[in-house]
C-alpha cells in the first residue's frame, strides 16, 4: 500500500462539525452508506473453463475482547 494512502473514515466526519450537523465537501458521496474503499483486490478464477473475475474491498477488522 502506498504510504500516502489516507486512512479510511466516514466521509461525513472528515470536516469539523457541530453536534448533529455534518459538512460533506464531496457532494457525490452524499447518501452513500459508507465511504468507498480505495484499496481493492481483483480475483480471477476459472471454473470448468469459464473465467470468473470479481473485485472485493480489502478490509481489516479487529476484535478486542
């Protein structure tokens, strides 16, 4: 991953905001359930000779009991 890749965070929390009111700089993001991921993995398979390709977000999750 590039060192200058920004940390993932909710797009509505990127700019300073008062309680209950959010400012969204990029209007194309408004209404999305979450911020689009920038780091993706591409998977290519062949099953019975049929090529299958799909893309998936790379997500790190941690559970701390």
